[in-house]
């Protein structure tokens, strides 16, 4: 079962809902709920507005800085997430996939690394994670095992991969090795790494003991048909 916990400040801007971006692609809307219980649309964007662009995101407008940097960029949308998009820098746990997307893996037992906060996270735990200050999904995933629900895990990891093109995404479990490594290997398959090579690929780039058990390895290999289906 996937679980979402989203908290926003009560003074965050709101705006009209729209269905199309300036390039004609339907936007994906991610609703946010404020502490007062009022539902807001905090994040509303399509991938074509961001992919391959140098963008600054401010409370009511997104500008494409590559269009005319001297003039501050050309507006390409309205009512987007109210923070500047800063990708993960090179550092512990940051994995860059073949298509250039980056996701950070980490252990929840360790202090959170310095730098910017995640903008979306997937937590792989046997119990519900504590509240966080950013949107997240919970995948019920016991230690040294595979997910309780394949469909929930696949949906959460696919969302993490998609959002990593425009947001800082984090994947974490208690130890940050077995479950997190397995999830990163699964995303590597989605990003184009051959399933039988994904475990070694992640061990070279994330942690030498990533994917700790034979059944976790089999779970990654068996995802081939799921990702392409």
C-alpha cells in the first residue's frame, strides 16, 4: 500500500487549475494539503517544460533561462512549485542514471546529508515512516525481503523516476543498502540498464553491498517485463 504524506505552509500561493502547458502537453497535477486541511495544487508541471532546460521556479511563474538569460528568461508556465530547482550535486548516495537523471539513496538511521531538501521521497520500510516536510510515498517493504505489494512498489518507483527529471528525489530505508539498493537497481532497469546487469551497476555506483539477498536480485531481474509492459 502506498502512503502519501504532504505538508505545506498555509501561506503558499494558489492559482487557477489548467490542463495544458504552453507546448500543448497535459500537466501532471500533484495536490498538496495544508495544515488547515485545505487542498491546494502546489505542483503542476509537465516534463516537456523542464526536460533539458535551465529553469528557475518561483511562486507563480516558471522561466526558461535558455530563451533569453539577459532578459530573465521567457515565461513558460504559471502556478508551479515555489522553490528554485537545484539538482542533486555529486555526493554520498547520489546515483546518476544513463539518461542523466539523479536520485539520492540513503539510510534513515544516519543524519540527513547537508544541502537542499528532497522534493519527493520514497521510503521502503516495514512500518509507516514518520512525517516529513516534503511529499513522500511509503512502500511496505520488510528488511531483507521484497515489497509486500509489487504493484505499489512499481508505481512508487516509476513515479520517483519520472519526478527525478524535474525534482530532487530521495529513496531510503533503515540501513540504506538492501532495500534502497534494490529499488535503485529496479530504476536502473527502467532507465535502460539490462536487468541482469542492474545489480552490479548499482553496486559500482551506490554501495558495494546493494541488493543483499538472492530474492531481491531475482525481483530486479523479473521486472524486465513489468517495465516494458
